[in-house]
C-alpha cells in the first residue's frame, strides 16, 4: 500500500504543471501581449547563455536586509539579441550590486535576432524593458525599494534595451486597463557598459537621468557609441561619468575573467559613482522595521 501511495505521489508530481521559481516573475501574468499562446514554451539554457525566451521575466536578487539601501537596478544582459549572456552579465552583476545593498532584477527579454524569432527590433525588446521598469516600480513597497532610485543597467545589446527605454517617453499610460502600465518606466539613473548603437538618438534632452558609461577603446563599435553619448550628455548638461579603458575588447562582463587590472577593477568605479551620486544613501523606506 505504501508503495502505491509513493507511486501515486510521483505520478502527480510528474503531471503537475511546472511553476516558476519563487524569485522569477513574469512581466505579464498571461504572457506577452500578442504572444500569450507561447508563454509556456521552455527556455533553452546552456553554459553561459539563455535562448528561446517567449515569456519575458525578471529574476529577483535582493540584498541582505541589514545592507539594503533602497536602491534598485533592472539589469539587461547582452548577447546580440540572439541569446542572453545570463550568468556573466545578469547573475554576476546582480550579486555584485547586492553586495552594495542594491536590489537587482535581471531581465530576460525577447530575442529578435534568434533564428526563427517572431519578434522585431526595437518593438519587443523595448516593450519588455519598459514593462520591467514599471513592474519593479509598481511593487517597490513589497521589495523595500525607493521608487525614485530605480536604475537600469545594460551590457552590449542590453545597453540597447536601456537606450530604447531611457530615451523614449517614460510616462505611464493613464488610460491603460492594466494598472502596471499606468506607472512611469523612466529610470532614475542608467549604466551603459559597451552598449550597441540601437536606441541612441541623434540628440538627448536635458531631462534624461544621470548615467555611467564604460567601454574599452579597442572595442571599435561600442567605443564610438560611448564617445557620441558622452558628447550629447555634455551638450545637454546632464550629469554623467565616462570611463574609456585603453584595452579590454568587447564583452569583458564584470571583469572577472580579464588579465587587465583596469578591467578587473571597473565595478569599483561603478560603486564609487553610485555612492558619490547619492544612490547608495539608505532611506527610511529601506531601513525602518516593518509595522
């Protein structure tokens, strides 16, 4: 009889619908608009990358409560819109930010350049980026986050997703039926690490948020994007900090695998900028005990 019960329990487990891990949140409950029927298709993950993303999501990384500052960052990994370099440009920066007391949310956005993809640029990546910012801000109280200190960070193609969001209108859609879409998607600061060119406008307005820019000079494609952005930020009188290293190439991630001392230490430059800009100053929202 006991064996029968175990077998029955195993059968139930095998046939039960799969559920997302507790720290993974779909951007849309019923799936991405227009693609709801594909939301249950499994992702493909191997080594450092993730592909086949049809149910865009955020993976939540929260800092220890005693270290939390109230700041938060939505992280967009790179991968050329063909895949996501999820571990090195998603999980690793998230854990680094957690060490600074910053909540991190790694975005799995839809990939328009993956073979057979039904998605297009910039429409669907921008849609996912905007929704991610709105979702985090709409649930700020739940995660003990200051809704006025939510930034966005992108590597390579992920930097393009940041551009698609930050240089576009960030206001909420007041007439939206979904209350999340009524929330502003404007980042309060941005971090661009060797970004691609998509989404970068000819000029930027003076109301864009402060930004941190970083690239290697021998990364011929992305270094030109950073130089152009640097000039535009200066012209618009918007606070920014830019680092252009002599060497490093493209795709050095958080610097862990580089032999170059400057590249290995670049995350400390980000930490300094966040601190000097006031984004790491603890707030009452982040420090007061729950009632």
